[in-house]
């Protein structure tokens, strides 16, 4: 094999490895989610209470994100139903059937939690 070809192959392999390392590093660097200041405080509190167990705290943050997504969807659909002329009581019953609880129900129906608890809506 000619010396030029050996140096080309060595350069090609080293260059490919360098590109793979840089791409892999950039993917790894961006893998951690961006959190708001409030979420960062919740995560830090979780880490302190769970002795630094990041797996448990990551799972808790995913669960919190799912709950927020569900609440936002309930509020959006509840507002649509109220705008269509459905009564607040029907919206409350619908939210309960959807699995909503407490403040999720009151937020969907556009009432306070106290009104929901006292059944005055």
C-alpha cells in the first residue's frame, strides 16, 4: 500500500472518530431538560429528600409534566364547553368522568375550589 493511501485512511478514520465524538457529546449535552426556576426548586427539593436519587426525581418530574398537560387539556375543553352553553354542573360531571380531581375539576368548570366543595355552582 502506498504511503499516501495509508495516511489518507488514518486521517479518514481519525476524522470520523472526532466527528462522532463531537456529535455524541452535543447530543449528550442537550439531553437534560430545561426547567423553569420553580421546577428546578421542586427538583432540588426532591433530590434532597430522596438522598440524590435522580431516577426517582426524574420520574416525579415526568409525572408532574403529565399532570400539568392533563390539567391544561381539561381547562381548555371546559372553557370550550362553557362557551357552548353547557352548565357548570355538567362540566364538573364531565371532568369527574375524565378522572380529574379537586382543583382540576374547579379549574375546568371556572369555579373556585371552595364553591366546588360546598356544591354552590
